[in-house]
């Protein structure tokens, strides 16, 4: 199977773990099948590990990989697999005329019995083109957005949080930006306007 897929059988032999179990292949076969040098994991198995690690913890990823494939990849191995990746930021070809920025909380795992820790991250959506997330690194978010071809005007959608507007304040220029409170939070704050409920209902319908 490997010889058929790679079209060769030359080179020094090596062993790797795959979703099919342990496989033997040569250095030449590994090059043609895009198996990284100095790794014990096949591309598909590594991809599965990265996906499961992104959706949960390294420990949970290890448990899920074993259930799904029967292959054991320990939690202590999952972390180096993630950290050695070089994730390139998305590339945008067309001009960007609308963006959204929002924040969320990420819970960090702590030793059993200790209080859990929460940290902030920010996600930016270049509408219909690309999405990128930055963990405790607002400066890199701003830098990445400003590297894109931004239109005039540039519409920025936010939830009204001061931290979001501060980020927008560093994107483009004051003359370029058009900052808009999103519809959900606009309606959520409608009650602050005051007046009767029928009046507020009419305003909400217009919005």
C-alpha cells in the first residue's frame, strides 16, 4: 500500500504510528507522502491530535484518540505536537470593508483542588474572508488587521464593551472607521432610553 501510494521503495527504513497502527516506510516514501522528518506520527494522526487538542484538553485529546483509533498518544505528547506547529495567519486577497471584534474567556487547567484561572482572548472576523484569534495579544490583532487592504469607510461591529472600542481605536484612521453597535446589544440597551413599552417596541421594530 505504501509503495503503491509513494511509487518508491528506496531509502532507509523507519517506523511511524498512524491511524491504521504502526507502519514501516522508507525515507524516500516519507518525503513523497509528506511525513515530517524526525517524527513518529503520520500526518493524519497528527492532524487528529491537533483537532482534538483544540476542542478540549491534552488529556481529553489523548483519551479520545485512543477511543477513535485505538492508538495511544499520551497527553504529554499532545502538547509538543501543538507547540511545534507554525500556524500561518490567514491571507486576505480582497479589500476588507467590514470587521467584527469580540472577546471571550479561556479557562486554564490548574492542579486538582486549586482555583481555576480564566484568561482573555480576542477574535476578529474580516467578514466573508477570514477569522483570526489572539490569546492575550491585542497588539498582534491590531497589527494583523492593519496589514490588510482596508476600505474607506471601514465598518467595525462591536458589542459596546470599552475594550473592543479601544482595539478599534488603533485600527485604520479616525476618518476611516465607522463604528456600529451590533443589533443584539443595541436592543439589549434599548430599555435605557426610557418611555412606555409600546414606544420601545416601535423603536425595536424600526431597528
